C-alpha cells in the first residue's frame, strides 16, 4: 500500500475529525470510501452518457425504427411471446 501525506485546510480537517467520531472509522477508511464512491459515480455517469449517445444514434435510424415497429406488431417483447 502506498503512503501519501495530505495537507488539509482547517475546515476540511475539522470535518474529517467530526466524521471520524460520528462514523467510528479511521481517516484512511473515510477517505478511501469517499474516493471509491466518487470513482463509482464517475463510471455510472460515463455509462449513462454512452447509453444516451447510443439511444440518440438509434433514435434517428429509420431502419432501426422499422425493425422495432415490426417487432412490436409481432408482439415480441410484450411478455406474450
């Protein structure tokens, strides 16, 4: 494990100390959890952006729209077939 030294301003240091008391966790645990949450949030935002881009690409695709209409008319995906 790599060790790093952080210099925190007074306000941040006080907030971290309060969290240590409230959560009964070490400063390292709190910072590690916060970084993991931020990383996961970023990954979810990236996935969402990719999903939206692919949706937008198919939204204007006439061939895709035609296929979807045919599937809908055939009842595919409605839980019956």
